C-alpha cells in the first residue's frame, strides 16, 4: 500500500485531531497499519484487529474462496487458530446460514475474534486447537479452516518487523520445520470431519509437498490449490469416508 493510501485511511478513521496525531505517531513508530486503524479489510469486510493480534493477510482470501466452493448449505464450519476470526467471519458472511465455531489459544485474539464472529452468529472458544470445542461437533464438521502458523522457528527473526515485533509469536512460529502445529491439526482432523468434509490450511510453496504428505498420512485425501497472483498456496484434505467405492481424483 502506498503512503497516500495509508494517509487517506488514517484520516478517514481518526475521530479527533488528537486521535489523528496519535495514529500518525504510532504508524511512524512501525506499528502495522491495521493495528493503528483497529481494523483490516478482508474479503470486503472490516475485521477488528487489536494490538498484538495476527493481521489477516489478503492472500488468505484465496483459502476462503476454496472453502466457499466446497461448503454446503447450512455447513458446520470450524475456524482453528482463528486469530481475529477473519476466515470464519468471511465465510459465514458469504454463505449466509452456517453453524460457525472458532478457537484460539491466545486470549487477546479470542476477545478480538468474538467481536468479528459473534455478529455473524458464531461462537468463539479459548483453548488449544480442538480442546475447547464441544464434543458434539465430532464427525459433523463440513469445513475445517486452520490458519496454522507455518514459519520455521529459525526464520521468525527474518520476518518484517511489523509481524515479528507486533504480532503474537504463537501465531507465527510453526516449529523446527514450520509444520509442527499442522501435524497436530491433521492428526485429529479425521475425528471431527463429517463424511466428505474438508480441512483447508495455508502453507508456503516450498512446504507444500511435505504438507500434502502429512495430510495423506493422517487419512485424508490431499489436494493442492495455488494462486500465483496472490502468491497463495492452500492444501485441502478431504475425509476419505465418502470415497468408498468411488473413483479417486487427485490434483496433487
């Protein structure tokens, strides 16, 4: 985004001259624009984003596009590692009636997500991955969104300061190879997905092959979706329970 565009957004958001001055100072000090504004645009929505909360990336709109194409009317949707809740809120806004649940381990993110998810009829839980979700959801989830952290630990220090300094490390650090949290998600996904339900998550292009193998090893049918324009790589793992007796078509 160009400085002129940022300036217009700050001017439009500030309510008083003093507030405008404070916002300009915070931005000049390196705070992410979205934290300065208090919101981020995501798939046409204005998503509340508090200080320290992971800012939803525009490339991740591609993940929601893929989920929307797979979702059925009235789908049960779960948004794990939800951060601000942008993914679940955007999908629910597009589909209309869905049964939406979200969860994050960071209490600051959970408080933020509630402001974005509850207006579209969803519920947000605080806890580690599946742990806080109602047991009644097992075997019923049609769309499982998991925007897991996938930056290898040694590379977190190489991220731009806006992410490295101002976003929670738990939302960025994916372990030694960047896939530790993903492994925990896929290991349990089959128990939560409905027949034909799908897990969707973002990863990097260089991690895609490993991520596909992890998905397959945990019993899901893997598929890769990529968008060069947005530099987005999404892995989709579908419950094999609906594939018995049917031909298998793999895109990866």
